[in-house]
């Protein structure tokens, strides 16, 4: 299973490292990443492969919510097929 992870918030040091380490610790793999700064805001989108993840999707969402609160970031994850269906023209 693949998922799209978006991360948005005020720019701080170490965001990519913290999120990347988390993905690795749960058994995920980052397949693609795009990040930018927009007037002091950090914006990142990742394509993550979760087929070897050691958490189910609901547990992963909960841990990302908690991590986002701790880091003062909005972190949202969607299954790739749902993301694609929502953004199909």
C-alpha cells in the first residue's frame, strides 16, 4: 500500500529528518518527496510505501496526528488510491 503524506507548518530545523526517521521506524519507505518554503511556511508532500509497515493505517494516522501536534505541524496522510480518486479530473 502507498500513501500521500502532507506536512505544513512554520519552518523549523529538522522537520524532514524527524518525519523521515518516523517513516523508517514504522517500516515505511519514502519513494518520492517534494518540499518548499512559502513565506516562512514549510510545505512537504511525500509518496510513502507502507507495505512493510509495522502499524495499521489507523495507528499510523494517530501517531502522525500526535507528532504533528508536538511539532506544531499539520500532518495528513491518505491512501494513494483515495488521493488519486479525489484528484481525478
